């Protein structure tokens, strides 16, 4: 009689194989979203609601009293990486960023969890949640509750609440003509995630991707205290061009960017030139490309980087020229070595991209 074969537990599937899109690349394209929302009715807006949906800002802000306003936001998405702990960290960092982008201090979070319970091992799901918890610990906030569902695709994110002084709220509509623009993190996360899904991302590329997407945008708290900082937003799923246009539209101004001054993650331009881009970058361009003026001879790869969906991307700061040095110093103190001045705000409308300082 032969001994029975040892039963083997099936290997857990790659997280990214379970989702049709990852990270902030999951966002509905801006043009489609506008069409969906165009006929939505709104309830009366109370005077205490300082920021709502008017300019597609990063979070809602509700004034509680003369000294405090409550920031409320939520963000969640499907896996951008296969490591469950890293996925949880990225998703939590991304969700908390919206509070920093309003100039606020986060105070607590609620977990949003949708998982294919019969597909993923419980240990994998636990690692995702542990990643989120560790990021919240770094931000100094508890996860005080949440909601879970059994879903077809893995989904994780947070509801995040924060506080800010009403006079220090940094809307995405406050930019002024003559302001300079500072970007806190380099671009290219979407391209690295596309390379990861194709299994061609080298270990050093993965390490860079994790480092940038798990870096909390804490400088937003200090930047809000600077009188010369007029507007803040963070760059996520609609790319630099898309979120830049939101800032320009809100202020009724033109944004001018210098292509050669925009910081990029190492290797992403070469990957884009090899055709490694996300589908979301094309959808983004189709939604708002008509509002963007590009320089002659720009490559398809450079265009893709402008609308590359960033997951947990950097803060974009619009500030007075005399405050530029303070803004850059603030980023440097917090370890944002890639922060750069990338353009300015002008009278007009839309987004203009120039090649460089001599353009």
C-alpha cells in the first residue's frame, strides 16, 4: 500500500493579478467622471462648509468653531504591488495625503476593506491591514473602526479625518498670478507599476517605488503656516497635468510648467520610451489634452509622464516667489530630496508646457 500524497496548499495568487487596475490608476477618467456628475443635484450648502466639490479639491472642510475646521476625506483602490504589507502601506499613505494637502493634521482613520475571502489567505489580508496600521502609527493616528465586505477584487483604503485652523485651509483654488510652483515628489509611479505588472521592474526600481509611495506628505502641515503659500494639492490618479489643470481652473489662471525641471524617478523615461505606460495615462490625456499646450517635438514618452497616474504622489505648492526658498527648505527638512520648482502661474487659462528655462 503506497503512502498517501502530501496535500499541498495552493499558492496565493499575485495581488495585482486580481485587479483590473492598480493604485490611483483605478480612478475613473476625469472626462468620464465629469459626465457622470454633471446632472447630480446638491443639497443646500451650509456656510460652515468651507470646501466642498466646487473645484475638485482634495478633501471636504467643515468649520467647527473659530479655531478649528474638520477635514474629511476617503481614498481606496486595488493593489498596485503584490506584497500585501506594501500594498497596505501605500494605500494608507495615499489616503492620509489628502489631509496634508489641505494643510491639516490628521487625527484618526477608519478602514475600508473589500477582499475576495475565498481567494486570498487570511494571512495575506492581515498583512495588508498591518501595513495600513503601521503607516497610521507613523502619522500619529489610530484606525478607530471601519467597514469590511467580501468583494471580487481586493480593495483597501481609509477614511481620514483631520483638523486645521479655518484661516489656514489651503484650497487648490487659491493660486495667484506670479506664484511659483514647487513639486514635492518625482513622477513615474504609474510607469513603475506598469513595469511591475509586466514583471520587468528590477529590484532597485521596486525599492524606489515603495520609498516614494510610502513617504507621508507631512510638510503640508508646516506649509500651511506660511502666508506666502497660496494653494496646495497632491498629484494622484489624474497625473501632474490633470491635477495642475484643476489648480489652474480653480484660480482662473494659466499654469506654465518647465519640462526639464520636473523631477522623475530613475529609469522611468527609458521605460516610457520602451512603451511601458499605463492605460490610465491615455485615458487622462483623452479627457483633458485639449487644454494642454505642448512644445514642438515633445515625445510620446514625455507626454505620457505628464499624465502618468501617481499613487501617493507629491504635494504641488503654489507660492509667492519670496516664499519659494522656505517651501524648498521645508521639503528638505522632511527628507523630500527630489522637491523642485517646476513652473509658475500666469494670467490666462489652461496648461502650457515649455521645454526649459530658455524656452
